[in-house]
């Protein structure tokens, strides 16, 4: 299985801050990397697919970069509704593994 | 508008078999490239990918659970069914089904059901 490691596991930030979350794959996954946002008690929501493509309806403050083994999700200006847990997922090979999640909390 | 909804028991006993049904609308599982997957999430823990079935009946399973899982589809009913045998308390989780979209050589879960919490307890 390809292991996905996110860092940090949690972070505290203020509204308006720039936030960066990283995801590292245990082997190259090309650009087969997705990012999801999950709020408490809700299903995950797709933010970014194929490493850098913004899902329809997702605010442009979210962006993704990377290829191979190293990927980042950036929130350019954190908004109150962005406090949530973020997961990366690789779809390069089966099983399509998820990272352990990064919790973004209010500072 | 794509929607998915999971249904099944909320409580199962250890050693029993769990059967979950995902009923969807807004797409067809006969369309080239389309898939439906199952993902679970134990309380307070991360997402775990379980299985995926594609339009052409290609089936993929998590290797660690493969011996316990079966995924099938009924295109006439717009349903995907996941069965998991030998349930254990560690299988207590919210189970989600999701639509798998595809772009070139990659895929993603772009629509999710609301999830159903399954508790394994005697």
C-alpha cells in the first residue's frame, strides 16, 4: 500500500492567515492526489483533484500544488468556515489511501 | 443533481455479516469511467478506503479487508451493495458511499452520501 503522511497533524491559525498543509506519498503517485475538507459530523467534501484542479464551487483561496511524492494544500486567507479537518488521498493505485488528516483550529 | 444515500443496520453483533446499500441518483453506473466506492471512518479517526466498483464491473478492494468484503452493483435499481463478513467491534464506524469521477488517468470522490453509523456490539 502507498502510505500518505500529512503534516502537521493539527495547527492553530487566525482568520486571514495563510495556511499550508503538506502530504507526502511513500512512492511516486504522479499527480493522482486529491484534497478533501471534512467538518464535524459531515461527509468529506472534494476541494482539489489531480493535485491542482479546483473542484467546481470551491473558493479560489484554496489551491494545490505538487507531483511525484510531495504535495501541498494552501488556503490563502483563512475564513471562519475553513476550520475543519483536511485529508489528502492518492488514487494512483489500489487501495486508494488517505492521509491521517490535518485539523485546522481557531487560534 | 447527483445524490447518494447509505442504508443498512445501525447495530450488528460480533461475527455477523454487515450488508450496506448505496442508493444513488443523477448518474448511471453504466457510463464509461464512473464508479462507486465505499469509505469508512471510525469515531474520531481518519478515513479508510474499502472498495470500489466501476461501470464495467471491475472491482477493487482494500487488501487488508479483501477476504471479508464483497461489492456488487444493480444498475436497474441504481444501487451498490457492500457486504462485510465477520464483523468485530473495531469495525464500528461511519460508512460512506461516494461517486467516483475520473479525469484522464486519475479519479476522485466528488459526491458523497451522508454516511451511516454502524456499531458492532453484543
